[in-house]
C-alpha cells in the first residue's frame, strides 16, 4: 500500500515533462548498467587473479588494443548521444513560445507573489489555464530563491536585481506543488504553494473578479506619479527619449554599442540610469533605487511593454543645438542640456 503511493516520478502535467523523464530514465539505465557491470568485473577479476601458491608474483599483461578502442569509442558515443539529446531538450525549454501568457512572480522570504496582466494578484497560489504556454518573469526582493514546479519539470533560480524567465504549458487540470529549490533562510522549507490549472472558460471566470486594473494601467499611474511623463513624451519634444515602441528594439548607447530594450534593461534604466546611456544624451537622471518596490517595477516594465514594439532601432532625435535635449536613458526623466533646463529635476 505504501509503495503504491510512492511513484517513481511525480505527475507529468506539462508538455515538456515526458521528454525530461525520458532523458532522465535513459541516463539512469546507462549509469546503473555500467555500475553493475563494473562491480561484476571487479569481483570476477578479484577471484580469478587472487593470490595462490602457484601465483605469488605479480605479472604484467598488455591489454589488447581492440579492447582499449572499445572502451573509449563506445562510452564516447553514448556520452555524445546524451549531450545532443540534452542540448535539444535544453533549447526547447529555453525557447518561450510567441503566444505565451505573461505572468510576473516576485520571491520574498518566505512567499511567492504572482501578478497577472489583468492586475489580479496572488500569494503562494497561481491560477493558469490548461493548454496555454505560460511565461513567468521573476525577480527576488531579498536573496536567491528558485521557483520549482515538479509536475511541470521546470525550475529557475530567482535572483535579486535582475529578471529571469521560464515557461511551461500545462496538459491537465488539477492542483500541483510549488517549491523553492534554493536554500533561502530558516523558513525555506515552508516556502511552498500550489498551481491551480483550470479549463480556459473557468480561468476567464476567475480573472473576472477582484482586479484593480491591469498591470499596464497601474504602471501608467506610477509613471505619472514619479513625473516620468513630463520628460518622456510621445512626440519627441520631451527631455527624455520616446518610449513609444521602445520595448524589444536595439538601443544605441554612447559607447557605440547596442542593447536590447528588454525587461532587464528597462529595470536597470530605472534603478541605475547611469549604467547604459543612450547615444546623444547625457546621464543626469537620479536613481530610483530604494524608492520603487519590486512590485511597482513590474508594473512600470509592464507599462513600457504595453507601449508596443517596432522593428527599427531607437535613435536620438536631432534638434537645433539651442534646443537639443538630453537624458540618461530611455527612462531618464532628467533635465535638458539647455541653460533653462539645468538643475531641474522631475
């Protein structure tokens, strides 16, 4: 009875789970078989070449070259097969589908906080629809954590000061465990939760209740609260670069390098605006480190994301020298370089 309740693997509840289990099973079979063969050979040779009255002195034997070739070539082929299989699986796990539903997670000793695009918020519980790819963008408020979904066979470290992302697609409805897989303090073992996988219709009903506006709309309010809109206008007349269509583009920096305007870049531009300065502007924006929480950062990033993307690179707008503006980064609400703007703050 007890063995029947202790399965070899947890439930397979995602599209990637069967592939992960297949690779793991193959590696266990190979390593287990080799281990058994090694012990059999050790015992066989220990008995065959044991010391006897007729065999008191050690003798040197030259192993056949064919045998040496076999135990080099065969393990090499097996290891290369596992390497190629594992690499294919790794890239499959890392490649987020284009139609993935975005959900944001914040780790904090000792809880998981999830936010949906519609503004719904959860603690230690995550509701998702079945059959839809889910991309989770994660950050930590304190130490390193690790978000682990055993039934989905996905796990990713959650780091402070940067965003990480992972994805899964649930294949069955039900309730599945969430764990922290990185020791994070005295109550690490209690940092658990549940994923509620629902039918799409039930998930839409769940979304219909208890939202304070979408993440993007909440981010827009913060954008206005911190007076970012006074410098970042949509008509290139403000003191900061235009954010419309920024997300996902290549931004040219002052050192003639480019960077993709993704979540990490936008976050860094808010907290450390001097790190990457857009070409044609100067770094005069004050840092918002310590003023904006991780939850509010997610809202601001979501708002910038909602402003859309474009294919062309972001370049500074040239204006007459007497009116040329400056700012530290695409999120820098700083004063311009003209005399009347010097010393101004948002």
